[in-house]
C-alpha cells in the first residue's frame, strides 16, 4: 500500500518574506502560487497578516488572499497570523485556517513578535475565543535551538511548553527548526516525546537547511510517524529575526526524493521543478543578492 505524505508549501510566505530589497509585484506572487497549485500542491501557507513595517513584503496580504480564494475556494490555504488583529483580517477575508507562531525560546519570541511567553499564550486564547470556528495551527519556532540561546538538548522542555496550548485547545502543532540546528537523533527524541505526551496532537515539521540536514531531518521525522512536512519552492526563505539562518528545505528536492521512494505526494516533480525555475528567474532577474540554486533537471543542490 502506497504511503501518503502531506507536503505543505510555505514558500509564498516564508520564502517571499526574505526578499527585502524590493517589493515583489502581487501579480508575480499570485502567478507562482497558481503554478504551485497546478503542480499538485494541495496545502499551502501563502501569506501572513503581519505589520507591513515589520515585514514589508507581506503588505499585500489582503490582495493576494482575495485573488487566491476567489480562484481556489476549496484548496487548503492558510496564512500566518501573529495576533488577534491578524486573525481578524484573515477571517474577514474568508480564511478559516491560520497558523499562529510562538517561540520555545524566550529571547527569540521577544525578537520575533515582541512578546513574553505569557503574552503569546494569552493572545492564542483570545484568538480561539473570538473565532471558535477558526482552525489555528501553532507554529513552534526554535523547537530545536535558538540563535540567541543555543541548541536545546532536553525534549522535556518542548513537552512542558506545549502543555498550556494543548489545555487551551490546540489540535495541531508544527515543530520548526528555525535556524537549521537540529540533528536526526534530536529530531527523533523530540517527536517521540511529544507523541508520547500528546498522542492525539497532529504533528508537522519545518526544517531549515543551514547545515545541509533539512532532508535527513525531514525523513527522520517521517520515520518517527510525522505525515506532514513543510518546505519552500527553491529552498527560499529564512526567519528575518534569526541571524545566520539560511533557506528552507526545497520543495522540489523533497518531492523528488519522496516520489522516488514510493510515497504518494500528489505533486508532479516536472511541474514543481518548472515552477522553481520560474521563481528563480523572477527573483534573480529582479532582486539582486538572492540566489536560488535551481540549475539542473535533477534536484541536486550544491
């Protein structure tokens, strides 16, 4: 029996937000999103409702949302929201699924969203109470380590942190390696600990490729029972508030590997590679200093 794996594309949010030198035209963003959907991508985080002063590249979130929802009302599309205001903007435009970000790291939580852990938990509860029909995934940033605090060795810290969110009604969490510091043994230990503590909690993973371990960490997570992985077209992206973090696991690389291994991703490798090459042309042709390594017909990356 063919095993299914859910690949969640987050490039239109996590990837595009890393382009700081100029605003990507809204039409080009929508064009890439359309190509991703045409390639077979069924799950996508496509924008974020954040302050344009903090992340200028996401200033057109409303326009992108309107265009994409109108054309693809049945697709599994969601946006990142940092607070109740962002959730309200997303909800009022018709979205019924969002992700809410909080960091395991105290210092990164302050740098990323300017909140204490207590304030983040209160804001999560506020969103849940205000919009009870909104599906809210929690993105746990710096699950495996922090640019300011270093690598975390004890999986119990993750389990303990998630307790308040589970008690507040959390059904799904994405464990994010914000700076690409995780190793396979750590990934296995964290996932096993979280699954043992919260067997009903749906787990996803999001790995950066800073040390070239994005693919092996993703595969390790899958072998530990995770069936939802995140990646970005062309490997573009990286947290703007995590100094030194490089890009994400590339979607076309993940698709090629998993399709070759016999997994059912539902995504065409040839189409996703074409979309990655098109993105490369758009980004490198218009915004100097941003390189996407899509050079060959196979998904090899230097």
